[in-house]
C-alpha cells in the first residue's frame, strides 16, 4: 500500500550510487544500491548499502565485480524500497552523473507502482567541471584523484557513494563555488512531498530483512583481483 507524506523538516543530502546489470534504466536492473546521508553541514548521518537480486543476469561482472552467486538470497528491490524512500525523503539527491542514478532508481520504483517526486538533484560531475579545472577527465576516479582525496573501492556502490560525498565537500568548499549552486536545492528539497510504502508481503513485520554489503578493498581493482568479500547483515522488522 502506498501512503503519502510531507518531507521532514530536517533535511540534507542523500548521496547515492547504483551498480546495474547494464546501461539502460529501461532494459536493465539495479544490482547494488548505496546511500550516504549528509546533514546540511555535510556531516555523515548514516549509510545504507546492499546487493539487490535483479531477477536475472547480473550483467558486466568485469566492471562491478558482482557475480551471479553473490546475489543468491539477497533482497529484491521491492523489499528494500520502503527503507530507501525513508532515507531519500526530504533530501537533495546527489550523485556523480546523478541523472543516471536517478533514472535507475526512478525506473525501479516505477516497476513497483511508486512514482518518485521531482527530486532536487546535485551532480558532482557538473560541480567538478566548474571547480576542479585540473582534472584529466570527469569520471569519478579522475575527479577524486585531481581533488587529492585518496584511493577508494571503485565500482562498489558504497565505495562510489562515499567518494562522491567526499567530492561534494571538496567542491562546495572551494572559493569558486557559489552558495546558489547547493543552497537552492536544499530549500527545494524541504518542500517536496514524498510517498511511503508498506513493507513487502514477502516478509513478516517481525522478520529482519537480510542485506548483503560488499566489503571492497580501497583503490581501483586491478585485473586478477578477486571480488570483494560479502558481509551479511539485516534491516530490523517494523
């Protein structure tokens, strides 16, 4: 059942990253999702990450390092959707090429009958183009390197989301970044009405939803490095 709600008074940023089975939100599915919550002062409030069962092939394992065996027993998108809505409500959606992450999330929610509201977006790729002029490219790895932010577990959803959060801080704190580039979306986010979704019928209210987090090594993954370890955790029952 879908319920409507207003966004909470306290808001900030939801830095998101998804790994998918391909490049098209219309033809492919999310196979991993991560959210890093930041308050208005860009301080971390919480994190969420899990592999997602795409109900089919996982796609380019050579890119995201997720194998078919990795998604056995992990939740479907519908099962984590209620919690994701709670995390995103009232916040600016941030990503590196955020329109892509937003499109994949929008399609996944649309498949379960939940239209996402017009969410305020903030793109760190766009910010980097304006405030990291020395970057050799504008992919996430190039921007992180140009900003001197260190190594990170690339192509894991949580690793990319954490790196994007660091990049957001770096760009906003550069003298060339105007207040209007990031304060406007915050004000807009506070007025957006968000849907709520009841827990999936596949899990009882008292059950804990199984989640699977990838513990990835820091730095780019060279050829021949095995997939990162999986950590099984859970999301409490309602």
